[in-house]
C-alpha cells in the first residue's frame, strides 16, 4: 500500500490535537494555571471548558479522515462526521457557558466555592498583575489561599 499524501496532513492535525489534549490535562490537574489569566479578560475559563470537546472533535476528524483515506472516500463516514462535528461544537459552547464542576481543576473549584462572592474582583486583580506575577504568587494551594486572604484584607472584603 502506498503512503498517500493525505496522511501527512492528518498526522500533523493529530499531533496538534494531542498537544492541546496534553495542555488540557495539565490544566485539569492544576499544573497549568495560565488559562485563568487569559489575554482577553472575562473569557477566562471558557477556553478551558471549550477545549475538551474540541479536542475530541479534532480526534474524531483525524480518525474519520484516516478512515476515509484508507477506505472509500465516498463512504457514509463523512455523514457521521458531519453530525459528530455539530454535536461536539454545540457541547463545546454549552460547556464554556455552564463551566461543569467535574471539568474544573481543584484549585478553581475551591476558589469558586469559597470565594465566589469576590471571584470577579480576583480575576480583575489577576489581570492587573499580569500573568507571570500572578502565576508566581499562586504556585501552590497555600499560595493561592494567602493571595485571596491578602486581597480580602487589603480591600476590606
């Protein structure tokens, strides 16, 4: 069997998709908090929640693409992919809007649960500090708790 040119694009697409999946898993485990202080304020956690269904969609597109190259390009797989695409894109927007708790990293669940009343202020403060300064201050859960405690004390909240 000849290695078709279409495989190169699918392999690159798959590798990019895997890279995004690794980022999501690191963020979910609390190892990467950069998404909290995104360059666009108020679109903070949405990108995190949008990422999982989008990764699954990318994997499905790559898998179906490979199957279409190996099998018959005129098969019904393209029709299934069409429905899967809209289903996963729809769930991406729903997840981004609802922010399901089961997807949230533990540190973010704690922050929403314990300090939800000041969360918008904390987000704004994190943006004012800048990504590097904020990340340096919240490396561990204890650091995060101290940052929130200092914020409450400073602002009388």
